[in-house]
C-alpha cells in the first residue's frame, strides 16, 4: 500500500524543534505548507513556487487567516523574495535545493529538510555527494537519509547560532 506523499516531510518535522518562520520552496498547490502550518501552530509559514497558477490555487486553499500565518508567493529561478537570515526552517519536497539561496535566507542554526516522496527520486551516489558538498560549502551540514513511508528525508542545519527554539 502506498503511503501519503507528505509522510517524509511529516517525519522530518519531528526533528526540527519549534520553528517560528518556515519556508517551503517549490510548494506547488500548498499541501506541504498547510501541513507545516498545522504542525507548527505558532509559526509563520511561507510557500514559494515558480508557477503562478499553483500559487493562486494554494492561496485559495488558505481560507480565513486573520493573523497572516500562511502566505504564498510566485518566484522565478533567481533570488528568493525574502531577506537574509529570516527562516528557522526551509523545507523542500521532491525539489532540488537552490543551495546559495537557502543558505542566504536560513538563519544560523536553522534547519533544512530535504524530503522525497519516493526513495528512488532521492539523490544517490555522485549526485548525493555533490549535493552534500554544495551544502557544506555554504555552511549546511546535512544528516544521513532516513526512510519514511515510500520516501526518505534528510535534515541539515546551518552552522552557527542556536537554531529554532525547542532545539533538535
């Protein structure tokens, strides 16, 4: 039986403390963002995607949000539309990490979650080594891949700082 595609993201969320500001990159229709908003009820959660159509659909799913906890933005391939050191947690599900931008918007001590809904889609061999090297050059230490449902996840942390409240 196939497990839900958010299972690896859900398993990873148990390892990142209580972040106050969360970003999901390539959020699509917003499933992951909405999950993260439920998982971290005190956090402000943002989602970005290249598809303006997906962002419109995601925004329509938010409903009443008087506190502005959840928001979506369309973004191109370049820079993320956020200031430096803003997020305690950056998450990606089935997406390649824009390493330089993640390192820029992640605050020191903040967490990075790389989740894959199918283990076969996760980087392996040379691709995995290259990804780890790129992350390490930007100060992000990525943990080993952990299986979760049909997929897997890795949790990394930007060196420096104490990270989000609640620890690891």
